[in-house]
């Protein structure tokens, strides 16, 4: 059965990643509005869970640098990390500084501890690792001690140390809590799991995000790789061309972006070819309601 890499090479017909990313950069990536501010950000982001948790060796760092180079060339800016992700914050900060990206990336990370002072200490360390004095987005990771951290984040936002604040959670069992926080805490962002198979957020949380003007970052857009395994060896349906999807990855991402409440999915990769595939979902047409329903029937049939 063909791998994602084999299918991608056949579809794109590329000889060199650098040339392809430069070509893609000529088309503008779609942007989405952050409701609380009106700021426009590119609609395809980059996660760093596991993929950026690498050592200092040139062989380990080179793929990360190439992924970021291609990401920026394609118009991407949103990069999400966390202290939970091992060395990912430091690797991100080092690579971004070395590349000197312009415009500057939209850097998001999280506070993942209990207690006010420990939280402040951890956030200070994250800023040092990311090599920035002002962070675009700080999120309370998995709602851990959120009642302590959100007041601190509001202090930091008022002081100009962060631009936006938010919360995250990966577990569907926490959706009740996430919904209550979204309704009561006037968040700028929420990060949650959502994909073609796992659509619980669509039924519950995305309507709340639309009602409260909360921007939505999407984790696990490929169901942690399970979607690719599920469709391995299956030909992309001809109707995928109706939303300009040339690969399964693009179809999965365009399904997510087809929901108006979504701001930016965060596919994670350390593979430059996969990055090129992912960012192309940010250009061209998006599926309408009828086409999204056809995608759902595809996985439910």
C-alpha cells in the first residue's frame, strides 16, 4: 500500500521542497479573524508535540529548521507549544531566531503547573525558551488550576506581556468544564480536539465559541495519525477536487476549516514533505455544508 509520502510525491510532482514552498508562497494562505480583536491570522498552524522534542545535534535539528522554513514561506505563522512537550519550546525558539522570520510568527504556549508562583516561574521560563519578551498567546494547559492562572494571565495581558489568553483540553470528558469556562471567563482562544471522525466539539463547543467570540485552535486534526491509517491505500475520491483537496491530509484539514467557528488547526510534523502537503489546505476552496456531509458519510459508511 502506498504511504502518505508516496502519494504526496505523486500528487505534487515535486523535486525539491524548497522550490515547492516558494511556489506555494505565491498564493496567499487564507486567513481567519480573531473575534476579540479583528486580527487576521493564517488558517493553518503548526503543532510541536513530539515532533519538535529533539536534541541539539545538527541531524536532529535540521528537519525542524526545514519545516519552519517551508511553513513561513507558505505564509504560516501560528506555532503552538507547551512546557509539557519536552524540548519543543527551546527548539522552536532557537530555530525561529536562526531563521529570522518576517513577519514574526504568532507564538502560543501554555502554563502547565499548579500554584500562582510556580505558574509565573514556568511562564517566564517559556518566554526565555521561545526567545521573546512578549508572547502572542498563553493558554492554561488542560485547565490545570485555571482559577489561579487566568487572573495572572489577565494581569500579564494588561501589562503587555501577552496579547491573548485562553485554555485548552484534549479530553472529551472535560468538555462540560471547558464549556463552562468558555461561557463565563471571556477567553480570547480555546484549543480543543476536532477532526472528521471525532466531531463532539462540533456538537457542543464550536457553537459556544461562535456565541462568545472565542477563537478556536484545533488539536489532533488527523486523530493522532489514525485517519491516515484508516484510509491507507484508499484512493482520494474524485469529489475532493470540489474543495481543491489534492490529498487526504488536505481533505481532513479542509473539513475542519469548513466550520466557520474554527480559526486554525494545528497539524504537527517534522517532515518537510508532510508540511508542504498540510499548508496547501490553506489555499483554494473550502467545502460547503453539502460537501462536509459527504465527507462525514465517507467515514461513517
